[in-house]
């Protein structure tokens, strides 16, 4: 426990040193890069994952294909994909976004599909009986009822992306991973711990944001019975 | 991108060695994770209050980036295999524990009562009735944990633990795409084959599901 305390002390000393707070290698700049990589990838993955998930879940077709695609996405090692794309297109933001998007799609796709598919058939029947069309059923019944699972998928994806964006630094790019990679190569342990601490903090903030989001957007009738898994 | 197939042909034995190390580093943690989550899941079913705090702790670990967690463990376990395997074990818990608990929860009450009526004690009912019924849900969790673990271990190379992550980073350092490609594709293949074997295992472990499907068709 003493060691853990030392690590926290090291990290806080590093964080409070004024040198960390400006310039190219300063925390605000690195954090901005990190959030840019993560945000852009998450947005892309949301567009692809939600669209496919809603389509497959609503029509009930292509479930096997979607599951296989998600499985393949999970199997791809993010670091391999990142470095491979860098060797093909060169050093830019594109490889990072490609690799992180591939990482984020599976949880969004799987949970959206499961959520929509899991809506009770009687409920959908009732909605149709009330005169709702396919779109009406999708937007006013299926999506609201699937929302807890959809949000869970987005949360998992967001945490993984924020955590994994650190590997951008291995390709020679920026982000908070820079501190960990530079610290490792310079044998500067304080830098490694400080950088790790920031990434962990960011992951917790993401988790917190999704917990709040869930309270705000999920229908109150669902919260009591929503599955937590 | 030009792939030098000749290089891959000449290095098959090296790549095979790395694949074996890779699988060991990736799958032992899932096994350890299962050894923890099975008894813990049973206890969580028995005493419901135990589940929320256990799951919260597992989720907290899950939210810690692998690279950061590896770095923290370097201080305690040095640059050894444990530094990679302990964090991966902790990650697997976040996937395995809910699936064990949900799997045990999927046992219908009449089934449980029937087992009790046939004179099964708590332990025998657990081993012969509840756990077998939970197999599909538990294996679904193992599949996700195993596949993620196999692709995550590549990051373990950053603290020098070998496996196919070595080929990915080495290829990048030497600006030799073939080696990156070989490492990446082999990891994908290992993950997909492991996944397929787990599906097969589920098929073998649940003969009753086969019988039901056979009758229906």
C-alpha cells in the first residue's frame, strides 16, 4: 500500500509542476489531441454501429452477419491495425481514427442489435395496432426501449477508445499516451505514472458522464427493470 | 502495401513460437478469471448483496487502460509475464462475472424445485443442474473475454513480454510491413479459431440443446 501511496504522490507532484501546463508537450495540448482522436473515432463508430444495429435489430435479418462482423472487430489487435495503416498511408491522424473506430464498433453494434431485437413482440404489435408505421415503431417504441442497452454499448466503446487512444503515441503521434511512451523510453517513471493517472481519470469521467446520461435520457418506466449487464 | 510472402515462409517456426507464447499469455488470464468468477458468481447468487459491490470493483478495473495498468504492475511484479497476466485476469472479471450470475439466474424456478423434489442437495443441484444450464451464457462470456484478451496481449510487448506483439512492433521499427501484417493477421486467426473452438465446446457440453433443435427441424 505504501508503494501505491508513493505512486499517487509521484503523479500529483508531476501534475502540479507548472511546466506541465503549457506548450506543445503540456497537458492541455496533449489532452486536446487525445479527446480529438477519441471523439472523432467514437462519432464515426456511432454512425456505423448504430445504423447497422438498428437496421439488423429492426428487420431481424442479418443478425449472424452483424455478430460475425462484431467478432472480427474484437479480434483485430488495435496496435497492429494502427501500425499497419501508418505504413500504408503515412503518419497522420487517419490511422489512429481507423484503428479506434474498428475498436468501438463491436460494442455499439452488438448492444444496439440486442436492445432492439429484445423489445417485446406484443409491445410492437400494440404499437402497430395503434397505427404506427415501421419508422414510428422504430423511433417511438424500439429505440426508447432499447436505450439502456444502446447506452451501455456506447459507454463500453467510449471507455475503450479513451483508454486505447494512448497507443497513438507508439505511431509517433500525440495524445496522453505520449507521456507513457516517452517516460518509458527515457526511464522517467514519474512521467509514466503521471500520464497513466491522467488516462485513468479520463476513463472515470467518461463512465460518470454515461451514468448521468442514463438518468437523463432513459424513460423512467424502464430504469427500474433495466438489466445492468 | 507489398507483402513479402517469402519472408513469412522462411519464418514460420519463429511465428509459431510467438503464437504459442501469445496464446499462453492471453488464455491463462481468462482461465484464472473463470476460476475466480465461478465461485464468486455462485456466492453472488446465494447472497444478492454481494453482487453490486463485486461488479462495481470489476468495472473499475475494466475502466483502467491496459497500458496504464501494466505500468502500475511493473512496480510490483517487474517486467515479467505476471505484469501482463494479472491485469488481463482483472479485465476478464468484468465480462465473466455478470455472465456467470446471469447464467445461473437463467435457471427456471420449476427446474430448481424439481431438482429439490428429486432429493438433490444444494451442492448437487448446483453442479448437476444449475451449472450445466448456465453453460451457454457462461461460454458467451468466455468467448468475449478470450477474443479480447488475445488481441490485447499485443500491447504486452511494450513491456517486453513477446508473443505476436513482438512482430507487430519489430516490423514497425524496421519499417517492414510484412512482419506487422503477419503478427496482426495471426492474432486475428488465433482469436477466431479460439472463438470457434469455444462454440464447439458449448455444442459438446449441451447435448440437450442439440436434441431439442434436432426435433424441431
